[in-house]
């Protein structure tokens, strides 16, 4: 059930992004026209497809005829949206070119050597784009050759040192070209593409002599610098970045690898980042939709708090005008199921009947750590995990650990028989009439499901495997 709910959300958000990709291709409001002549020597009397990048996907915009002279005309009475476009031949070979402000130009190449023979007329940005690609290809070949030599002579320390210096030289040459090209192109699409592949060079920091924990100070300063400068020279209100294969990758890298993965830190950076996109409604929609989906699909247990933050502050708070009624309904349902059981919150209290008829309140359990375990004897995965959990419980039960095991079904006799056979003598409870609403409060859609609470019944971890639970508890007990 949980997978189905998540799948519906993912599909609904994806539909919105797909609509955005289609909508943003040829904006009729743009004044001007486009006329692109593509001549491919060796190709005639056929068709050519015009595609474009959008995020991590590719789309086909149009199919045009190639005449007997090998010429195809792409033309219209409005400007094409900025981005990286793709000319696709019948045999699926293709080449990329840029669409920026000036959209009247010509391209010539040959069928058998598309990229090497590619030439542009009246499009300096594309001529520079090709020159840049050739430069990068050469540098990559140099790096590959150096790395191959390093591997072949791995025991020669002096040679290894020399080769490392060569790698540094190539790296610096690339960075120099990035900088000069970006500055020369002065904010156009090529400049933006280069900015999207650049990463901040973290400077040397002057740590005061005698400072306590200098390595920690240096790490914090480096982290802060990289976080604050990761999007330098990139105009996040320019929707041309959407029609590149680079932006989504950089966006994912920022929120996955650069930022500290705690909800408080991520929520702050989400808001800060989204604010930078508000100058363009399409970029704003893309980023908000992408981040909602990213944290919805994340396997990191605390990320559901970020998902809830985005859903509440941008969708439910009516800052996502593209969201249809179906998506809004599903989002509200999902948020309502997640909000009570987010990591860091006090677990919802349950007062359930035990196997011997006594009612036991979760919040009255006196324990250093409480494991809340939702299970059923007939569940095949439970049959595997429950004995492992019980074995672990016996190792730590004298160290302030308690288990509040909730039987999720209604066959009391079968449950009690299983308890007697297995000897599970932790706290066993059930809810015969489902008066506690535990499924909604804890978002239980499958078994087994594990929650770990501290002494104040604050949720430390949720929906983890028994193996992971053991690691967490052992680590907590060792402190």
C-alpha cells in the first residue's frame, strides 16, 4: 500500500514536469522568429528529428524534411526556448547545438563524421561551443593517458609524483579555460553551461594558532564556503538551464552530496534555493517539483520531514499553481500520515490491550530506549526478522531496552499461540477493534515495521531493518 501511494505521487509530479517540458519549448509570447538551416552532406530525401534536453530526459520537438541537397529547415514565427537541442538522423546518430537569443544561423556537417566536421555560420556561440568541446575532448584524452601510465608504473614513486603534477597541470588548464570562456561569453547559454560544470575551489583558511579543534574549524569553513558558492555565476531564474542535461545532475549533487542531510539544515537550504528561482515561473515550478519528488523517493528516513516541509509550504500553502486537485489530495493524505511520526517528534501514544488483558500505555513504559515493533505471525518477513529481534532483545534487555510489540491483525488465538510457541516475553499488545488508529498514526502499511524511541518517547529512527536497529542501539549504548 505504501509503495502504491508513493508511486501515485511520483507519477503525478512526473506528469507535471513532463507538461512543463512540453509547455516551455516554443513560447508563443516570445517575439521574433527562428530559422535554422541544417545541411548534412551524404544525407538526402529523408527526414531529420529535432529534439532537446529537459532535465535528465530528452524530447522530440519536430520532424523536418531533408531535401535532395541534404538541407533541412527548422523555422517558425516565434523564438525557440533556450537550451541544448539535438539534431537526430534516421540512423539515430545525432549532435547537440545551442539555441540562445540569436536563432537565425546555419549548420553544416557530414553524415559519416557528424561531430568532427560540424561547422556553424552566423552563430558565434555554437562555434565556441564546438571549440570548447574539442578542447575538453583533448584534455580528457590526456588525463586518460596519464592515468593509464600511473597504473602501469604504480611502484615508481618518482614517476608517480611527476604524473600527479601533470594531472594538476591539465586540471588547471581546464579551469583556466572555464573561467576565460565563461567571462568572454558574458552570461549567455554557453557561459551558463560552463558555470554548471564548475565546482568551487575551496581556498586555504587561516586558522588562528592555538585554536582548539583546528581540523573541525577548517571543515566547517570549507563546508560553508562550498555551500554558499556552489551556485556562483549561475542565474537560477534563467529557464534555459532546464533544457540542459547538467542542471538536474548539479541540483541532485547539491542536495545529496554537498549539504548536511539533517531535516533542519535541508529545510533551510530548500527555502533559500527555491527563493533564487522565483524570477522565472517555469524554473520555480521545476525546482519545487523536483525537490518534492527527490525527498519523497529518498531512502534516508529523516527525509520525509523535508518532503512534508515542501508539501506544506509550497503546495498546501498554495504556492504551486500548477498542482491539480488529484495531486493536492494525495499530498494532503500523505502529509497527514507522515506528520505524526517524523523523526525527532514524540511518538503518538498508544494504549493497547496486552495478551493477558491488561492495557499498557506506550508513554508509561520506563526504558532508556523503546523498540516499537509492528508485526504479525503469518507474515513471512516477520517470521524471519522477529526471532532475530528477540535474540537481540535478550542481549540488551538488562541495559534499559524494552520492546512494545504490536500485533496488527485480529486473530487473537493464533497470536497468543505464536507467543506461547516462540516464548516472546516482551510487551505484547494488540488493538482488536482498531480504536487507537495506530496504522494512520505510524503510517503502517506493511510488516514488520520498526520504530526506535528514546527515554522521552522521541522518535530516534523509524522503518529500519532489525539489522540496522541493532547497529543503532549498540552505538547508543556504547556512548
